[in-house]
């Protein structure tokens, strides 16, 4: 999958998530649902990955 397709899938998932749930939930709820939706679309998802600085 190229970067354009990855961006399209990610934005599409985020759009549908926002449209279906709306604002007001905890960030962790949106994160869990977004990760699930991206996984369902065949993407490998890693949540809350530590980034060395």
C-alpha cells in the first residue's frame, strides 16, 4: 500500500468515526475504535507506541 492509499484509508476511518459517534467521548474511546477500524481494513496498528527522544 502506498502513502496515498494509507492516507485515504486513515482519513476515511476518522471521518466515519466522527460522523457516527460525534464529539464528547474520551480520547481512549476514539483511539480504540479507530485502531479497530484500521485493523479491519487490513492495516497493522500499534497503539500508544513509545517514541525515544
